C-alpha cells in the first residue's frame, strides 16, 4: 500500500490519518447524495468501505406535464 501513487494515495493518507471524508454520489443528471465518514478499506476500482457514515440524499423532483390547450373551455 505504500507504493500507491496518484489520487488513490490521497485515500491512503485519509485512511492512515483517520480523516473524515465526503463522497458525492451522482446520477445521470446531477448529484444524488453525499456520504460523510471514515475510510476502513478501499481498492483500485474505487470501492470504498466506510464507518460512522452519515448519508444525505436528494429526492428526485417529479415533473408533471401540464395539459395541452385550454382545459376550462370544455366545461363552459
């Protein structure tokens, strides 16, 4: 693990120094949520095991399409 270079070296330092990290999860159109906690383990595929995690997520907004035309004219 001491020979890790690049961005994974930052994860190694956070694990060794027991630093709290924030992981941002995404979906196809933006941010889905965040996880904040301490790293227990990770691998080169960016799989991360964490402890004492606080999760916050954003509920997807539902979009309702308004009806086409003037709806009230049918009832007059």
